[in-house]
């Protein structure tokens, strides 16, 4: 199985999601629709909707609500991207200029607010109080995660548990909500619903960890960005935490000085990257990712064999695929 096989399983449903996304860009203010269209037309595999749809199909659901609810999820996700790009001062998103750079920060933030509002209008129309609460809590948690990350910026005393809280809140919670929504649609047992919640959580955590590894140790030709972006922004992620665990006291002191230094330099980055190579931080970090992926996939064993289960099993590995 490959990613094209997976997407082929949900071709019809993905088309319905795309139509849903565009159909709800119905603001009387043309600028709102223009910004939202600009963001959605940048493409992407719509992986969060794919997880929701596959989870629903694996759980036995055959209705059409997956399009509406996938649209809700994608609106929430896109709203957070618009806001995050403003906070981070991002210049590019998915290979083209970010919306905040094209339209300005004020417009980007307010259009993100519009997408949040549209998401919850559609949730109300869907009418399922369990899913309404699930996605409302996810949206709240994502906002809290963003604030907590800002609080912990350049905090050299940050613990692994703090980092885990950040990536669970900012990334994993929405994957978890997608997978659990699919299970709810399928009307599965509480045990299976909890399994899909856990699958999505652990997969989302592993996905963000893998992305954090690439920030330092990925190939710039493939990642499309200069290594060490997180270091420049004062974000302390898995590779740095693993480096601090392995390094000497003198090295730790220097690492912490670099983290709190507001003027990031190429020399400082090279020092960090040199230490990461010395202590094989990539291998240490990837071992943590592997643990989360294995735990995520174990949840799928509660479901009967099916192409949809195979697809979710494949996607767990695909989401953290490594550069060769």
C-alpha cells in the first residue's frame, strides 16, 4: 500500500469535502472569501479529513456527514494556520506566500476568526452534541497550547512533560478528534471509540515530533527551510531536549545560553548541530517517535481487518516517514 492507494479509497469523499469547503465561503464581505479561497487553493492532502473519513469507514459508517464534519475540521485547522503564521511572522505556507504576507496581518487574523465561526455554525447544523463538544474542546485546547508555547519560549527549564503538553495541545488533539469523530459516526463501542481517540493522539504527537526533528536535522532541499528555525524562535523541542540529556554540564550551559540569546547566529546553530551529530540526537529522537507510532497502531487491532484499517496502519508510518 502507498499514499495513492490510501487516497483512492476515499476519492469520492475527498471530493465532497472540497466542495463543502468552497460552498461555505459565503461571506458578504468579498475579502473574506478571497483570503479563504487563497488558502484553500494552495492544496494539501487534507490529511485530517482523510483520518476522519477512514476512521468512520472502518467503524462501519456509510453516510454523508463525513463531508460536513471534515469541512469543520479543515476550517478549524486552517484558522489556526492563519493565526500561527501571524504570530510567527511566516513568509511562506505550502510553497507560496503566506496569507498574512499577501493580505496583511489584520486581515489574516480576522479571516481566521471567520473560519472558526463558520466551522461552529456547521457543527450546530450537524446537530450531534457529542461531536460538537469534542471539536469545541479541541479548538479550545489548541488555543491554550499556543499560549502555553509562548509562555515556554526560551524557557531553559522546560521539561519533556511541558513539551508533550504543547504538541498534544497544538497538533495531536485535532488528529485525535478526527479519529474519534469517525468512531462516533460509526456507532462503535466505548472501548473502540477510546481506541481511536488514543490512536489519533499518539499519531499526532509522533507527527509533530518527527517535524521537530526535521527542523534541525532534515535536508533543507526537501524541507524547504533553513535548519534551526525553532532555535531562532526560542522553541525548545524534542531534539534539544534529547541533546540536553546527552551532553556534558559545560555543553548544557552553552546550549542554554544560545537558547536565551535573542540574536541567533549561524555560529550558534552550527555548534548545536555539531553536538547533535556528536550525540546522534536524530537516532535518540526517532526512537521516541517509534514508540508513539507503535502504541498508536496497536489501537487498530480492536477493529476487524479491512482496507480502511490497513490504510490507517499505513498512514501512521507515512506521517513520520524519514528521509533516505
